[in-house]
C-alpha cells in the first residue's frame, strides 16, 4: 500500500544533513512544510526547498526563542514578502518560557498583523498552554479572509478546538497526540475537513529514534483506525484538506 503523505510541520534544518533530508523527502513525494525557528534560518531553507516539487520553507520566529531573538523580527519583516508560509510562530506559556510571555504576545500580534496586511499567508502556529490567548489574538488580528492558521500539535480543550474551527483554523496532527485517551478524544472531535498530518521531526520519536517525514504514515494509520476509515481514504482526505487550505488562504 502506497500512501500519498503530508507532513505539514517538520524541522528539516535540524536534521544532521539538511540537504539530504530535503532531497530524500522530495524524492519520496511527501508534501512537507519545513518550518524554521528563527528568520536567520529561512534563506538557506528556502534556497534548498525552492528547487523541489514537494518541500516548502516557512519563515519562523519560535515563541520559545522570542526572549533572546526578538530583535530578529525586523529580519522576519524583510523576508515576509518572499514566502507564502509562516512558521513556527505562536505562543508558549510553559514554565520555562512564561517569563517572556508578554513579549511573545507582542511579537505574535506583530506577525499576525503583518500577515493580515500581506494576505494569502498560511501560518503554522504553536500554542502550548496558550490556546485561548492564541485564538483571541487570531480573532482580533488575523481575519479569516486574509489567510489561514494551522494549529500545530494542538493541545487545547475541546471547546478551544470548536472555537478554532469556527475561526477557520486547520489542525496538524502527529502520532504523539494519539498516544493518550485525551489526545485521541480531542482529535476525534476535530472536523474531518480541517485535519492535516505532521511529524514535528526530529522532536518526536518512533521505535526509539527521531522521526523523519516518512513516519507520518504511522499517523495516517492511527487516524484511520480512530476515525474508522481505510488508511488510503484517510491519506486522500488529508491531501484534499491540504488542497482546500491552499485555495482558501487566497480568498
């Protein structure tokens, strides 16, 4: 069985050999969003991805790095006109990063407003312990008709998920999210037409090793079991959702 795969959140530039990782991912036909954690990382990612059919580079400023790298927002602004994809961006209210939470919010608002002005951007958004605040800021600063948000590794409540769907958000799901009863219940409640898959490689593990984009097949299989449909049909649904996302972001 050959599945048509989507990895909509992956850190290919954190692999030991980024060039090989991009080349192998493209050769495998896996539509992959290569997110970055700082604007300084984006030019090289974009240079390597530009020559591929299936890999796209996203311009990021990771919330966990905002406290020390917030000055790079001017560089982020400089690169914004050159990409459709933004990520990893968002908020992280975990204990280790809460001291920068106010600054994170200011940077995230800046990013949302800049993307809204530009139009047509697709954002991969981090929301650890901050789903409500992320959604508040999206609602206030990123109108639905100006682009789309994809919530990466979403861990909010079911109520948060319903609100996110009402705001037009998509959700990128990885295998780690499906390892707990709470995670499976949350994912099962997501609208079927808003689900994408991701690995967050190399930060997740499978069979004791860091994941690679091809491991997103395990997520497709787990989703198909959870939603009681054939794995091939599940993979096709995700591809259809991806195409709908790309079209809707232009509206």
